[in-house]
C-alpha cells in the first residue's frame, strides 16, 4: 500500500526553507486533515507538497502541489509534479 507525507512551504520564508512533516499517512485526505488540524495560521501557508512513498523501495516522489484557498487545500494543476521529480532526481 502506498503511503504519503508532505512538506509545508510558508509565505514568510525568505530563504525558501521548508518544514518537513514527519508523520506518514495512508491517504492524501489524512495528510490534508493533519495539516489543517495542526497549523493555526493556514493563511501563512504558501503550498503543501504531497510526497508519495513507495512501499517497495521506500523512495519518495512528488505526488502534487496543493494550495490553500482560504477554506481547504486544493490541487494546483498548473505545477506538474513529473517535471519537478525529474528536476530533483526523484524518479
């Protein structure tokens, strides 16, 4: 079974550092729920990068980028995860 984790990118990070979310979840919905429950100031979140973890190899690949629209996390279809996986050597 595939597992997921995430990285949160904040708007006020000047040097583009990211906070890694260490928990691993079974579904993307669980990741989204955890992010919403544990971050009091979601308006400071620029995006959430969902990473897919292979159960066979343990390698991580970018599954997609999610933006905060004021109410929920929505998939940013304008950022292709495949291109970023190639760029970062995750494929």
